C-alpha cells in the first residue's frame, strides 16, 4: 500500500498511470483518496476528487459493480443514520458519475437531490457540470432542479448553474433524441441579459487546474466536442479520436483512446484556453463517416471543414501537406523546398509531427529521403497500412532535392 506521501505526490503531478498501477495491486487505496477528500484545501483536494473518479473507473473494468457500490456507500454516509460523515461527498459522487456514466448514470437524480442541502449544493453543481461534459443526456432531465440557481445570490452557485446551461444548450439537437417535449434550457430575456453582463468571477476545477471564470464566460462557454470510434485499417483494429469546434474538425488521431484523450486535453488547453471538452457523437458523424469511407477505399479526398491551430510556420507546412495527392509521397526535403526553407528538413519534420489532424491533413505521406517511413505519431505500423491502402507504398522514391 502506498504511503500518504506517495499519494500526495501522485496527486500533485496527476500521475494517473501510477494510480492505475496501484489499483491493480490494492483496491483499498480508495480509502486514502476518500480521506484526502475530507479536507477542502485547494488544488490537491480537487485532484483527489478527480483521482477517485479515475481510480474507480479503472477498477470497475474488472469489477462491474465496484463504482455502483462506492456511490451507494457515499449516499449512505450522508444519511442521518450514519451521522452524515461524508465530507465533500457531492464532489466525490460527481467525479465518480462523470468517470463512470454508463454504470452509475442512473444516480443523476440522487446527485441533483443534494442541491437541496446548502452545504452540498456547489459540489453537486460542479459534479453535474462534469457529467454534462461526458453524458449530457443524463443531465437533460434535471433542468428544473438546476434552473433556480441561475438567480442565486452566490457567485459560485450562479456560475456553475450557468456553465451547465451553456453545456446543455450546445447539445440541444442531439438531446432531442432523448426527449418528447419541446425545447429546454432556455431563460427569459431579462435573466439572459443579467447573465450576459455578470462579470463576477470565481475559480473552478477543470482539467487538472483551478481556473478563474466570470459568470458571463461560463454562460457563453465555448466547447470542443470529441468522439472515439473503433475502425479497421486493412487488418489492424485501432481507435480513432476526432474533435471539432463549431468552425470545423480540429483534431484527428489514432491510438488508445485514454492516451489520445489526454493528449487532446493538453493540446486544447494551449490553443483553446478556457474552452470545455464534451464527449458527443453527432457533431463528429460527418468526419467519422468520411474517415470510414477513406479506410474502406471509397474516398480519396475529404470535404470536412477544418479549424487548424498552430504557429505560422506549422500552418504553412500543413497547407503543403494538403497538396500531396492521394497515393503519392514526398520527402522532408521536398516539403522543405516547397515552404522556401531548403535546409529546414528538421523544422519541417517537427511541424509534421505536431499536425493535430492526422490523415485528413496527410502527414503520413511524408517519408525519409531514402524511402524509409521514418516517424509517425500513430506508429509506423499504421503509417505503412495507410500508404498501402492508398497504393503508395510501392512508389516510395528518394528525395529529389
């Protein structure tokens, strides 16, 4: 069993790999995390809340009812018979539900019931905001319970309710599939005006850090929606992760979904600070559909709008990548010449490696000057299969420069 200091160190640096390794050895580690959550003392407290969700999700892969039993235990610890000993339980329950929505989503009503307790209210709203980002259909029925807090006199309470509303409004069309009644998540003109002019600010925990937001920023929160599908590249099964803004596709990667989601979050934190990531399928269906057609050999060009973010040099290199025809390859030297930097093969290689929209912006079509495949973010095995799919692998030539 890791020591208290070991756990603190893991929380300080968000070493979830180590946390998962510990979970394999001793499932009683959750007791240390629960104990750490009793004290609300800043960033490490919030990381303990997040870590509990990560830990429980990992364990439930082998023990199906593990998450459910832990959530039930938390709710029992809040009742009068137990003496109400579960300090900060609403945050902990919210984290578990957000990490395990498929198995624990039916506790959404019970979590919203904690809004009636003033000491649990903000934690429950935070948890519902996390749940809205991964499973908005579970929050959709709860509008009437959340709506009164848009007019709370407490900035934090009002802001968290505003964030939930903003996230749910972005899911309006998709959520129509789950409900029979009319439009939801709307407010009066007067309340909308007040929220649009509310500059009061506070800190909330999101993606590993405490960030300051005004109520206005959360009422108008911007989102990146992402989705993961399993696809076949010839005989190789891989996970495809795509993400898009309202402008267009901004991310496409191949690899284990857990790792790719973390890479996406790190990338988004740089290029889209203060935006929120939501796991949703519908906005990404066109991109996924065109990728599946490409992988089936039925599509050679993509018609997906893009939202590319990078340095001016990176954008220039990626523009040239888009000009490499299907079934052809270029060397790094070729690419360096095309961006008027003939000695910049290394810089071109770095820009190629930083391309966040794989396949559609075809960095897989760039090879070494001797015809070698060289590096590829998704792995050389995937790169080779993509080139074989396009019929390009037999046409690899040396650098012409």
